[in-house]
């Protein structure tokens, strides 16, 4: 009889612990859903920023091509209006021209020009 009574008390204690644990998890999931409801907004804005950066990079590349600069050995990256030109051009006079053309693109707030002259025989 004492064994059965002890077993019932232990079972009751386990049920109480499980119910308290389950109750606290439901509030944690409510808090998680509240914080996750703000996360998609920041994710969406980050996605929009990446899309805008890629579009600005393409606009700068297009402006460079229309300006007579070959962009085969060039990489253009943009972040928040700041543009970085990296790679190589065939002639040293094109380095400054590329920077000027990039500055003329709408949305560009600054240009870091890391272009170098293409070495002879480098493809």
C-alpha cells in the first residue's frame, strides 16, 4: 500500500512538472512569434537593400561600357551608394575616366577606385 501511495505521489509530481514546463513553453513560443514577426521586416529590408546594390552595380557597369571602357577584367560592387571599382583596364588613362563615369551615375554617393593597368599578356 505504501508503494502504491508513493507511486501515485510521484506520478502527480511528474504531471505537475510537465504541465508547468508545457505552460512556460507556450509563453516562450508566443514571445518567439512576436520577435519573429519583426524579423521578416528586417529581412525584407535587407533583401531590398541587396537588390538595390546589385542594380546600382549594373548601372555603373553599363555606364562604363557606354563610356568606352571594357569591363571584362573589372568588378563593380556597391553598398548603400558607395561604389568600389576593382580589377584592371588596358590603359592608365582609363582608370580616372572610369572613376569619373561611375561618379556620374545616379545614386552613387562615393567611388573607391582600385583599378590597375592590365599587364601585357594577361587575359
